[in-house]
């Protein structure tokens, strides 16, 4: 296990900027490696604010990196494919990484 967990974050919005990114930045146990958001300008702004070296607009490109240990899915939640955490969380898990996801991956117990 590395000395620090190398973190990639999917989602550069308000919650990411106010809670997740500051937390990872303050922790001596983590290092922010990459950030991904569909809005490249927003992702670049967060990268600059939190000293994150790599910016992506495609989460699959970010997951292709070999130097990420854990991915934080911090996108807007909601119903429908556009804002659903499920495909992102499962893509992270299928890539063999740990996943932090604060939203449910299904909308009811049957899924």
C-alpha cells in the first residue's frame, strides 16, 4: 500500500469544492491526483484551487490511469442516466479501485 492514497475525483461542483476536495487536501493520508468533470473549465478551476495535476472531461480516460487508488464519485445526484451515480460507481469498482460514493447506486431495494 502506498504511503498516501492517490485520489481521483469525478465531479467538480459545489459539494466537491466545499467538502470533498478540501478534506482530501487537508489529509496527510491522501494526495489528489486527478479531477474529472464534463465542464472542463470548472474542472480546471478546481484543479488550480486544490493543486490537482491532471484534469479530465471523460471519466473513462481518468480510470485508465494506473496511479489512482481510490475514486470519489461526487457528481450531481438525481434520477436518470445523466445524473446517476450508478454507472460511475460501478465503472470505478470494475476498474479495481476503491470507490467513495455518498449516494445510493439504486433507486429502490429491487435494483
